[in-house]
């Protein structure tokens, strides 16, 4: 059973930075894909950033140039570095993991990020 535990969320002022982490209970040395999604109150969950097994990355237009996704296979941890944060980045951030060669995905429980002065 795959478990994903997010951490690092919190309250930050506009323009500030935050890094959220996702610790996996299994090896993430080989993956199909991992990613970060977010869901704001009253809105649907949306894709923020993804990373493939080959290291390719993709970002939502709204976060390009501000957010960076990375993977530490040694520590089985996925990161999302968020810079120049805006109030509209406020949401619960969820980690997603898709094992190699499979179509099912696993989700973490989410971590709250609030951008406010």
C-alpha cells in the first residue's frame, strides 16, 4: 500500500516563498509520474506541476516561472518550491504518485497553503 504524506504548508505573505514536501512509503526511483495538484475552496482540483520518470517537468501556466517541482529518489520525497506567492495560490496542495507501468494513482491527504497579508 502506497502512502503519501505532505508537509510544509502554512501561512505566508504575498511575494514570499514556501516549500512543500511529499514523503512516499515506497521507492520513487522508478515512477510513471508524480505531481502536485491543488484545490481552493469552491473550486475543482487542478494540476500544478508534474514530473515524469525521465525527469521531464510540466507546469500550469499560472505557476510557470514561480514554482519548481523536484524529486529526491534517495529520500523518496517529492518537493514543490513555490516563490513569488500570490493570494490566488491559496489552496490545499495534494501530492500524486503513479507507479511505473500502471494507470492507477495514489493521493496524499493534502497540506494547506495560505497566502495572505
